[in-house]
């Protein structure tokens, strides 16, 4: 590729993805996040929780003299705590959702994984060391909502890197496979 075009793509990638540490002639080809269905499930869970809690508030407010004033106050405290908990769980779930990313550059695969607020990892894999790239769907729901597991297997130590709940298209998978093939060809010519 032309060096001026490489420089333009590098600058654009630095601007679009400021958290990535890219080499001078490196740029992002593909950026993957978790599937949007995961985001919909988070918002759906929050919405259902809020509706149930607000319905319970309404029942306590409209409840006849079955509960005395002290009992109502106690229930309000519990329901308020549940309401705050639902918001906090929703914010944590969104943070974890946004913390999972996978970038494929012209040289590397950079994977950010976040399982909880305190458990995260970063994997940087050289494209030339990847043996196989695949996308797998294991259930009927994954097929309907088009999400699954994006898998990268490396040469040598046979480590497999997975990016679960992703929505990689066939075109993107073919593009990643082409980048891997090109990186291997370049590495072979460099050795000679």
C-alpha cells in the first residue's frame, strides 16, 4: 500500500480509536463490539425491573389499612433500595458491555475483554501467528439474533482467543482471513 495512504489511515485510526497504541504504519481495519442484542437485553432487564418495582410502589401507596404506617415506610425503604440497585446493576452491565472490544489492524489483533469491573484483560496477537479465524453459532437464538463466538487460533502454542456474543458478518470474516493470509505472506518474504 502507498505510504501516504498508510499514514492517512494511521492518523484516522488514532483519531477514531484514541485508546489504542498503534505502530507508525499501523491502522485499524475492523472494529468489533458485542452484539447489539446484548445491549437490548441489558435495557430490557432494567426496564422490566423498574416496572416491577414501580408497580410495587403503587401497591404500597394504594394499599388499604392492611399495613400500618411503619410497615409502609419499611417497604418504601426496601423498594427504594431495589430501585437504586437496578440502576447500579444497569450501569455496571453497560460498562462491561462497552469494555469488550476487538480490533483487527493491518498488523495485530487487539482484544479488550472485561468480565466484571475488577476482571479485565488485553490480548495483542500478531496477525502472522494466527492459524485460523472462524465464527460459530451454537444455538437457535444465536442464529435468529445473528450473534455467536468469533474465534482466532494461533500457531505454535495452540492458544485460542475467543470473542463471545459478537455479530461478525461473513464479509468481515473473509476480510480478517485475507489480512491473516497477507500478513503470513509478508512474514515469509521478510524471512528470505
